[in-house]
């Protein structure tokens, strides 16, 4: 299957099956795309035929013991910790290690999505997710769901705010 071939009903890992089932149940239109391994967000964007800004990363953030949330971050941006702390009214946030993220979502890093997570953690979406078509992980490496950002916000009941900064030039 070429890099942009839409899904034809094949299923892979348990994570992919859970994500797909949740996407189907949400009632919003989406397309699943499979592509080969990628080593960077830029490669993922190219494989999906979108810009890096349209690849939305799902990051797991810890507020406290057994208290997590998902933050949806456009690919050309990074979490602004001061903005996110202010939005949530907390003085401390952190990112869990890969094992903890897997334990609390059911997904390994690089495949995490709010769709089909083993726990329906709250979702914060950077406001730049709205008004555009986005591509986000779909539970397995090399699998992406493309859908309207407004639909993602709506079906996940996401809090929308400015919680990111541009990725600094390296």
C-alpha cells in the first residue's frame, strides 16, 4: 500500500483497533492512513501529505498522582508550560515517562491518541487545532487519522486555549 493509501478495513495492533473503534463511535468523519516508519514529525507530515503544522501531537501531561490529561499540540508548536499551568490553575505539571504514559493510556509513545485511551482523560486543545483539517496518531506506529479539528474538539469535549509557543529554531 502506498504512503497515502486510505485504510481498507485492515486492522493491526490492539491499540489501532481501539482507536479505530473509538473514531467510528464518535460519529465524525475521518480517514485512516497507513505509512511506513518515520523518524521525525517532518517525515510523518510528508508521508501523510500534510504540513507539519497539521500533524497534531497528543501529549500526556501529569497534574498529580493518577491525574493526567491530553494536550493536542500542532506539530510546529510546543507546549507553553506557563500558559498551560495558568489555564489549569496549577503550579506544577510534568510529562510522565514512556512506561507511565503507556500504563495510563494503553498506547506507547508515538501512537498516543485520546481516541480509545484506556482512560478518558480530559483534553486540552491548542486553539490552532480549530478551523483546519488535522492528522493525529491512531493507536499504532505509521497509522494516522485525518479529520476536521473542530470535530476533534467537539467529540472529545476539549478545552480550547492558547497553550503553545512556536518551536524555537535550532
